[in-house]
C-alpha cells in the first residue's frame, strides 16, 4: 500500500483515516466516508482501485469534476477515463472496450449514464468497487432535480458482491442517514474525519451595502495580488455585475452561472483552472470537485442558505493546506430573501432551521470555527485564533438609546415598514417612499442622522438577534416589536450592543500592485526559513510552460505546496527531487530533469 502511495501519488505516509478506509474497502465492505475538502478522500478509493483486479466505477455528479480527476490521475500515470455526453461516440466506444479488456483502472460516470449502462457495460466488465463521490448530492439533489440519484440503490441488488464507498465533505446526521438508506449500504462503517480546516481564516462583515462591498472586495483582492479566488453570489445578475465591477478596475474576472451556455461555462472554468483569470464570480453551481489546489481565498457576496453550502464553498480555498482567507458579507436584505425562499420551499421547516444555523454563525460573538465544528457534531475545547472574533473579541456598550430610536420609529409607522425604510427614517433621508407616506413628519425622522447607514444595518441585525423585533415575512417583511423590545422602548430594560469594529486599513484610491509573497514560516513543514522567492517564481514559470505544452492546468503538473518545498529544500539531483512529498515516481521521471536544472542555476 505504501509503495503504491509513493509511486503513484508521491506521499510517504497516509493522512488520518485513509489507511483504515482502504483496508476496509479491500476487505469488500461498504463504507461512508466524511472528510473535509482537501483531506484526501480520492485516495481512499483510487488506491484500492490500483490494488484490485478490474475497474473501479466512480459515480460523479458533474462532467467538470470528472475531467479534473481523470487529468490528475493520467498525470500520475494511472489509466483512467470518463464516460460522458461531452465525448464523441468513438471516444466512448474506445473507453468501453478498454474497460472490457481490463486496461482501465478507474472509470468515471454520471448517475444517469450509470443507470443506462447497468444492464450493458457493467455486466460485461470486472468491477472492483463502486465509489459514489460528492455523496451528499444523493440526498440534496435526488429529492430535487436529479431523480437518478435516488435510484442508485439498484447497485447492491445487481452487484451484491461489489463493495460501495460513498464519500462527501459535508453531511449532517440526517444527510448521512439518507445516503445509507438511498444506496442500500450493507452495514456500512462510517468514517468521520475532523471537519477542522485550521488553515482557513474566517471573517464576516455585516450590514455592508453594495458600494461598500465593492470597495471592501477591491481592497481584499489588492491584498491577494496575483492569487486565485472565487466570489459566490446569490443571483446570476449579481455575478455579472460584480465581475464587470472587477474588470473595470483591472482585475481579470470570469462569470459562471447556469444561465450561460455550456461552452461559456467551460471557458470560464478553463480560464480559472489555467490561471488565465484571477477571479471567478459564480453562483453555487461553480467549483464542486474542482481540485485547483492554489485557490487562496473565497468571498461570499451574499449569505448562503445553510452551513453545509457555506462549508462546501469555503472548502475550495486552501486545499493544499497553506493559509487561505474566507470572507462572508451578511445583510438583513439577504436574510429576508432567503427566509422567503425557505418558507416557500417543499421542505420549509428543515430549510428554515438550516438558515437559522447559518444566521447564528454570521452573527456569532464567539469563535466561529467552534460553531462550524459543533454543527457537524465535533466539539473542541479551545478557540481557533484564526477567525475575526478570536482576533478582535467583541466589546459591548449600553446601546439602549440607539435601540429606543429604532423601535420608536417602528411604532410611529404603526409597524408597517421594512428595514430599508426604517434606516431612511432614522437617517432623515427624503426618499420618494418616505415622502409618499409622509414619514418626514414623524418625531423620529432624522434622530439617528449621526449613525452611518451601514452601522444602522449592523445594529438592526443585532436587535433582531437579541429578539427586540421580528420580521413578518407574510406581511411584506414589515418589522413587529416583541414584548422584549417593548421593555427596552419604555425603559424597563437596558440593551447591550456590540461595538462595530471597522478595518479600513487598505485604501482603494492608490492601489499598488505587490508581488504575492509567501511566508515560509507559514508552510506546514519543518524546514528552515530559506525560501528563495525568485527561485519560486522561476519554478512557477517552468511549471506553466510544461502545463501549456500538455494542455493541463498548472496545479496538475505540480502543486504550489510542492513548488514551495522545492524552493525551500532545493534538491539538485533527480533522486532528491523524487523524495519531495507530492512527487510521484511517474512525475519524478517525467519532470525531474527540467526542475533540477532550474534549481541548480539558483544554488
């Protein structure tokens, strides 16, 4: 097992749980594996496939995901292919023939194609195992828009001797039970890895309006000059407007959403994977299973609908284990819209519950990582030190007067306004709607003029969280004061609010381009701090040239982490080059000579 791991994947040892999962699968037993993104799930079925006779069938939900996995395997000298609708008839026929002749170790296939071939191709080949990748889709998508997912239980009926492994990075207890039930897994062992991704920095910014978000995003990207990132937006229109804003400021950005043609989506994804664009602005349709290891940051322009979605999406950053940043913008407008969607959905109570947990994360004044981990049933005894709450613990002040001003304005409008109108009244904005209703006559008109609109948005979020008012979603999202709110309004109780802390350190006026510098001390390696930045850039240029020659994404040739290791340890022989973690025997022979030549020039 270790020999195969080193030869084909370039690693000297297994990560937590990998070896146990592999041994379990080789004993022909079913398994459900939960590991965080970047935790090494793929090796759990790819290595047993290499050690077993026949072909492993890997069920994968997206063509892009299959393409990425197959390219990575082939780059390590492993015979793999993907049967899908993007191939020509000739290509698919050749793949089927290779399977029948036992020449293919792994065949990737969609659920739809799997069911179509269950009585044909699958009957004619020797199957070593079934791997169901991104298995949470069985639960999430099977009940919604891809019914084929719920029919995959036939695998155990038709191939009772073949073990099944289901793998996912995100599934709460309910989803796990659903996966086992849908696949008819036979007394599966459930392998639960830690969900902790300590390399991800977690931050939330509350109450920002559109212009403020744009400024904050530009500042953020400036601090991540030349580093790949993803911006997730709730709607197609928003992905387009954010991308156009970035392009206008000289940032290479692509757009990805379901409203584009397949060719346009493929082009956007291809440009991102091959580092031709720095940023992708996307709906949640983007990124699943893309193993681009050097995504250094993820921004959520809007609040996600659940912690599962959020965790899955931030997991696309820092897959190589290097430090990466995540930023979530949270506003009342998002909360109101998502609550409306959840209320109108088929699974109202579950979706509302999931949204409330997401809301608790966004509003937290305790370590955010502890909230994420507890959601997935994992507890930790200490704060993470790598989220905004740990770095800047909240300070409270007596906010009774601020709360009274807001509640008084709600009462004086007979509780017939939403948050936008409330801020206009408090700030004294003579908007068309305010004038139309005559609200400029109210005693509370303009009483909060000294508080910026963004801060009012933040205070209103806090007031909602503290239970001073509720939102009547069935009444045009009007605000209704609760008995607790009445106690504050009439002076029977005090209100403690959290001081708003703003990081306005970066200026957008003079954005200077800086080189992306990587601090060696942050590398998860016990090597002295001797990285040569010029050597790193030279190795990166060589990697890009080799990748372009083979029409491969650069990270498939060698990951950023491997380049950092090379520029730190500077191997000057091909044997030394091959001893670096992440360089397989196949890659040592293929690339060693050229990389060593570049390193020698800097020695």
